[in-house]
């Protein structure tokens, strides 16, 4: 029987594996790099109020939110495009710029959404291995650029390994890469960065018309469940991305909550500092235990457990610790409450890494 067939690439794509979800209340969910804190009271209040308005469409392009974001970045509203999480924004960027035959260069291992979003456009995903210390190899990435390269992506801090790229490295990369290649800098975890040499997206954007920054309210701002993220880019780039965006994509609750979260940014950044302090504590303890942990600049740590990955993940699950294994490579563990982090450290202390 004939039947409608999706494009062959659809069947060939890897599935995005969501972080495991707890089946009981005592489990610690450390598998999706979420913020361990619930939304602030005032943010919860505006979400509840907005519930009474959901018979209406929200603002089509989230104009009020976009204006507030633009002000924070010191750019014009026309430079900002919001959508349903920065994963969706990246999808719009790739849809607007890539077609079959084009190439997209990223580091690898990096964010697992990249291969799916890239290949859905028909473009080829060129994956450049990380260095031995789990960093982007920007020289190799620049060398991987060809006439067919349309987009080069930099994930800083890199999910799932943790290191950032440095500002001077990015300046050098941008001087090398042709100006018609879009350089997308995924800054999903930028609020957690403490390395003073880390790339400063805003400065790179100001100096280069081909730079796009991706930001999200899912991690530091703690709104993962509402799906809102955005791109900051030069006017023509932003206009193209907006064309590909889902109409009315950012829902009323998300727009309202994101606006309230920007107003409460100071209180939220206090919590980010707490998460960072916990990250520093966890990394130091892991290293004392003998683990070789790459520089951790996000809200997660990377344990390079290679062939022992599923073993560690299942031992963790048995103790109610849900982590994110990448079979054959390593385990990404989100920073959670101090109690959850202690439970992780108790496990890693016993589970001696194989050298
Ligand atoms: C979590 C994450 C995002 C953001 O995802 P949302 O769609 O905004 O929730 C983007 N990039 C990376 C690397 C991430 O880890």
C-alpha cells in the first residue's frame, strides 16, 4: 500500500533524549540542567494572573518582552527575536539560512539538539572533535569552514562538557571566518560563567555583523517549563529569523513570566550565585576524589566515564539521582540542591574512576 513518507532525513535523525523524569518525589532530577529553585513568588503571581487572559492570542512577536530584552542588551528591538525556547530560535536561524548542500560546523560532543536541527534543514552537519580537555577546538573549526559553510556554531559554556571559549579566541576566529558565514554563539548558560577571560557575546556582536547570540530563560531564569528564549543579531539577520518564527510562538504566560523575571533579575542572580558556589564545591570535591573534571562554567559537571557511563548512571538512578548519560562518553550531572549534590558526591566517592 502506498503511504505518505517523510523525507528520508527524518527517519535517519537521532532522537533528542529528554533528561529522565523522576517517578518518585524523593528523586533528584539532575538530568536536564534545570534551575533547582521554583519561580519567585511574584513571578508565580503574574503567571497565575495571565491564566485569565489565555482566551486571547499573545502579542505576535512578544513586542513588550522583546523591548525589555533589547534594553538590557543595549540594542534596538529590531535586533531581538523571541521564540519558544532558544532551541526553537536556533531552528528558525537554521531554517532561514540553510538549505540542502550547505554545511553547518559545530564542535562535538556538544548540545544534542544541534544534529537534529541542522539535518532537518537538509544541511550537512560537520562535527569538529573537542580538545582532550573538552574545549572547542576553534582553530580546527575555522579550518573546517569551506565554501559551502553557512553557519558555524559555538556553544559556550559547552553543553555537556562545561568549558567556555575565551574572548581572544573568538576574536581570532571571527577574523578568520569569512563574513558571509553566520557565527551563532549559544549562550544558554552565560549567567553562570565566572571565568574572566570568557567570550563576551555582546562585544563580539557589536563588532561583527555575522554574529548571532542565543539566550534562554530556561536555565538561570528558571522558566524551563514555559519555553522562552531569544536571539540577538544584526537587523537583517534578525528580520530573516523572525520570518521563520512561529506566529504567536511565545505564549501569554511565558511572555508575562519572562518580563517579571527580568524585573526580578537581581534576586534571580543571587540564586545563580548560589548555584555557582555549589558548582565550585562539587568540582573541588570531585577533583579531591580523583576525578578529572573539565572546567565547569555552566550549572552542570561532566564526568568522562567512557565505557562505564551506563553503569554510573544506573548506579545513580538506584539512589534516586537522575543524571544524563551519553553512552560511551560520559555523564552530565546538573548542579542541584546542596542535598542532591551531596548525594552525588557520596556516589562518586565510592565509584572509583578507572584510569
Ligand atoms: C538548555 C539549552 C538551551 C536552551 O534551551 P531552551 O529551548 O531555551 O529551553 C540552548 N542551548 C543549550 C546548549 C542548552 O543546553
